[in-house]
């Protein structure tokens, strides 16, 4: 801003000083400083020239500093914030000065007037000055709408923040009496310490509901919130899993957390059936304990089957859906704990089954199918007995299988019933399904029998042989116990679910080719051409079953560790098994990084063609060109598995219902 002769000289000096200050704040790289030093022409004395030559030699002798290293150093972000603040202040000062200058030009007399005329109308002159000043202000506002809008929003936000801090409301948290006292390190024995290395394996690919807290041990708000956290971990550890991320250990949260952490503590909810991350609003009031309990308990779906009339159950079971249906008929009574366990399993198994629960007193047995009537007869269902039904996803009022279960049931008993129902499906192995089928139970070990590229007939045959193997092994155990022998406690406490691992796509089932499995080739080398293997997910090991024509003696081999060559510390399900959570963009960038030269040439040719079509469509404004662009884009999109899964997810469930195996041994 340059001052005019008619303005005070002080204003011009202030403006020029502010401009010099903002220019001086910008750090100049040493290369530029050296270039400026070389361009300076000595004009004063020989002493000055000698000093300049010495400085020039010292600069040339010093090693060059890279500007990139300086930009990546600490404190640059703070300098950028300061520079932006100074620039904003300079703009505000310049704008005010221009407004003041316009006001001076409007109010200054255009020509000298006589004293009589000036004395004649002083009131009219003041009115003219006020009108001209208002016009200048309106012109300034219309020319600077966006900056003034930002400044107004900034002032309002600051006023709201200051008003909230000074409102006088006591925001201190009231710690519950039964809560655990916070320690200086904010330790939590029931919470899992999460880092970038174990977050995906424990949280991202898990079927459980995870409540994750991001904190710092030296943060006062985190110390106040810690007793609430410990209290809820003790109350709800049987329903959800709790984890914590210490920002003092994990500094790069923005690279692996799906949300940006702005305040501490931050409590997040992760679950596959929810789809997106949910954030807990910390209210900082005496209702924090109740709000946190509701945040945990609202993590599960509502599974009560609405019974509006006598045909509600038949309508539900006969309708087509994407998942197979499981109905749990309870003997009646309010059992809130058992309801929570069923809700937890409904959330865990939501990708396999649609689990519903209904009270037997609400059903009219005369209107139900014969199989359901038999299972719900008074001699089969009592106050301590419930029934579970499996209905096909294609829709049928007749259940595929029925199973009796004690009431109230334990979580492990319900899981075993669901594993038995899963035998009728022939599930495919992937990262989420490995956590679902192969995770060890509280009192039982789990060994998954995995068949490579197995057909439905092969799955049915393996299930039949495995059932015979189990019966044969239990007969041997009884004979040993009858003869006075001892059987180790862990020898007979295990189950063997059967799954198939597909290398090539079969429908919309997860496969190595359609999903992401970066280390599958290494697992193939370990298997050595075997068509089946055992997987122990808990210990991270697997055993190839080479030359196994049948599985009649598999239970005895597992119990006695006989002729099983286990390969330990190699099984990481997130790397070896198919991961179908990869979206379209991630798959595209991954294939582009590993593409061959010929594929890269084809890709660039396709991009050039697409750009040409878009340019012609925008130039001609014709619908035909846009239809041509769609015709070019649709074929490669239809060949992409993520796009195929997205399209199937948008369609109704009856379009792609899940299938059942034809022959399953009972």
C-alpha cells in the first residue's frame, strides 16, 4: 500500500513496515541467498567488497541444504500458521486502510469555496459525508464478500467457544462409586493394547464389536475418563471387546485409523455389521456412565421376530433373502442376559445367518408346518428347553434341520449349534470366516479342515467321513475308559469344522483370484500340492494332508498328534487368506503397481481414448458421446470383482440367495 501526499506520512510508514515484515518472515533457501549475494554489485568501499567476497567463499564452501529437508523438519507447520495469521492481519489492515482512504476522498472538498457558502449549510455537508461513507462501506462489502464471510464465521466461532468456557456450568465428571481408581499410567487389564501392527488382524477383520479408546496417559481429561472406562470393561467384557490406542506410542494414527482424532479421549466403535465407525459423544457430565453403557449395548441388532398375526412366521421363513435364516424359539419369560448373548451372535454371524428370536407363547402351533409343530410340542419344549430351526435363504416354510438346546443357553452351546447348521452351507474360507469358524472356544479347541477348490459333492463326502471318524474315535475313548485306561483332558475336547478355499471364483464366493491374498503363493509352497490341510488359528500353524484319500482317521490323528507335520509361526490369516474388503480404487492401484509393461501400454491407450471421448462429449454436448463413454467404461467395471460385489449388494436378496449342500449327513 502506497501513501498519497495528502495522507499522513505515519500511515504510509506503518503500511510499508508491515509489508516488509511479511516479506521478511518468508525464509529464503540458501541457494537463493547465495544467488542474491552473487548478484549484488559492490558499490561502497574496498572493505565492504572484501567482506562480500569472504562471505561468498564461505557460502560456496558450505554444503548445500535441500529445501525438502527443511520443509520436512519440525516447526514448519507452526511457521505456516504464523505466516497465514500475519497475511490475514495484513489483508485486514489493507482493507481498513482502503476503506479509510475512500472515506477521505469522499469527504475532502473538490474545490475551495467561500466562507459564506461553507457557513450557510453545515448540516447538509454532514449528511452528504455520512451518505458517501455508507456507499463506500457497501462497495467494500460487495467487493470482499468471501473474506468478510470467513472473518465473521471466525469471530462467531470464537465467541461461541469463549461463551461456552465462561458459561459457569460445572463440567467435571462425577466418578461412579464402584469404578476403579485411575492410576498414573492409566493401566487397563481388560483392554487390549492396539498398535498399527495388530489393528487390522484384531479389529478390522474381526466379527466382534470393538470399543476402542484413543488416549494419552499424561492427559488430564483421559485421567478423568479412565474410571468410567474401567467400570464398563468389567460390566460388558462378555459382550464386546475393548481396546486402547496410546498416542504416546502410536504417532501415525492418520495412516491406519479411519477417523481423524481431534480431541482426547476419543471412543470409537468398530463392527462389520455396522459398516461405518461410530464415535461416542463424551458429554462431560454426570450422565457419562449411563451414556457409555447405552453406547455399548446399542451395538447389536434387534432380533425379535415381529408377530403381527398367525402367519407372520410363515411369511418370514418363506421370503427369499441373502442369508439363510435361523430361528430361536424360546420357552418364554424375560431373560435379558440370554437375549444379549443371542444379539451378540446375531451380529457376529450376520454375514452367514439371519438370526431371529421369538417366544413360543406367541406362536399358533396349528398354523405351523409339521416339523415345527413336532419340535415345539410340549414334550419337546419346556421351561428349560428351546428349539433352533434353519430355513433356506431361497424361502421355504419347512426347516432344513431342527436342533434342541437348553434354556437359558451358554454362548458356547449356541456357537456349536450354529457350527452344525453351517455344515449344510459349505462355507468358503476367507479372513472374516476364519475368525468366525476357526477361533477357539472357551473350553474347546477348533481345528478347521480346509479343502482346496472343493465341489459340493466333495464337501458332502468329507462331512460324511468326518462324522464317521468322530464316532469311531469316541468309541475308542469309551473302550479305553472301560478298560481302566486314562484319556487326557484335552484329547477329546475339540471340534473340526469343514470349509473350502477357492482359488478361482465360483459365483460370488470369496476366492484368491477375486479377492486380495498377497501371501497365498507361499502357503501353496508349504502345502506342497496337498488338496487339504488342517488349520490351527490359535497357534498360527497348519498341517498339510498329503495323500489323504479319506478322513476316517482324522479325529484320532488330531487327538494323538499322530502323523501330522505342523508348520508353525507361518499362518497369518490376513495375508494368506482371501480378503474381500478391498474396494475398487485399492484393487485398481494395486494391479497398476504390479502390472506388466504390455498391460501398462493398454491402460494408457485406454486412458487416452477415454479422455478423447470426454473432450468430444463436452465440446459437442451430445448425448451420443456420453453413451459411448458409458459403453467404454462398463466392460472393465463388470470385470472388476469389487464392482461386481457392489452391484450384487444393491440388488434384492432374492436375486442371489445363498445355496445349501444337497446331501449333508445328520
